[in-house]
C-alpha cells in the first residue's frame, strides 16, 4: 500500500510541475505574443521556436509577471526540484530565451534579472 501511495505522489508531483497557470490562452505584450494553448510564440510577427524548457520558463514568468522569481522557485516549478537547482543552468536557459524573444538581449524589455535573486517578467 505504501508503494502505491508513493507512486501516486510522484504522478501528482509530475502533473503539477507540467502545468503552469496562465490567465488566458493568449498573452500579448508589445511585440511579443504567446499562445499557451498551441504552445506558439511570436516576436515581431515572426514565429519563435522554443524548447519545451524555454516555453515552460516563459510561461512561468508571464504567469507571475511583475514578481521576482528566485532561482530555487524556478528550479522547483520547471524541473521539479528546489534547493538543488543550479542557478547557472537557469542563466543559460534565460540567455537563450532572451536571444529568441528580445529585440536587444543586452537590454531586455521582457525578462529582467535581479542579480543574486532571480528573474521577473516586466509589467506591461
């Protein structure tokens, strides 16, 4: 019985991790459009191809826009673990995401870094 409960908890945890809440099926901000239902992203009218992790990161940031998300929180929500999360891995994914959606990744409009803390998606 204990093993069954453990397996159920694993399935629940995995399902929760894959579901990132959003307010609507489409998000539009300036030149960025994200269709959550179809998993498509457009920047300046052109479709941007994101990896599944990049899409989860972007969805998480948008769902919490204006709030600073810590490295541990991001690790827990996207990969399923918190304290052991590697900030360097998150930095690499964020840099890649910025290159794909920002007009100037050196001066980002959407994904803002809070040094030593985490990231936030800019308020509209």
